[in-house]
C-alpha cells in the first residue's frame, strides 16, 4: 500500500509498505497543524477526500484501487464578548461616596478560557511626569534678561 496526501497533515510512521495476509495491520498517524495555513483565522475541513490510500499488486506494482480517506478537522479561536460594549460610566460623584457598576464577560465559543483582571493604575506611574506648577514660578525680570542690573 502507499499513502499520498496534500498539505493538510503530516504523517508519522509508515507511508508505504507491504501487509502480510491474514489480518496484518499498519497504523498511520496523521497530525493536523492549523498554523500551517497562514492568513486563515480558522480552518474547517469537512469530508476532505485528498488523502488516498493506494492498494497495488506486490509483484507487478499495478494499482488495484485508490481508497479515499475522509478527513474532518476544525481549528477555532476562543470567542467572547464584554458587556456593556461602551464601557462603564460612574457619572458624577461627590467626594467620599461609592458607586458600584458591573460588567459581563460572555464565552461565545466552544472552549473554556481563563481571564485575568488587573488594575492598570498599578502599572502606571513609573514613566509619568508631573507638570510644574506655574503659580509659584518666578517670572524673569525683563531688565535682567537684557543684562541690566539695578
């Protein structure tokens, strides 16, 4: 037998060989790698018949039959939605008051996924610059700027 395939998968083990009579077997593993399809976000093969197993006569090499092997494969991304989509607004608050708002993360995909919430203010501050106060800054005297000292 001999196995041929387009670029949908990768073989491990025998891709051709001889099977003895009385129930001899050959195990062939096919690996599907969705990263092998650049530019496509998700890949979906339904009843793909590009993998063929050829059975041939051992002595003459004459092909007896070409058996298509049906392949189904899907690769998907996690899908989610954050509600409300326009963000969270607390409105105007007086000093020393609290208000609570909620938001939802909805899993719209087929797989479970994890999420992690963190405050962005924990990461800010190392590169932030404070503006100098202009109220206490001394204005230059125009006569000193011209070199006149009185």
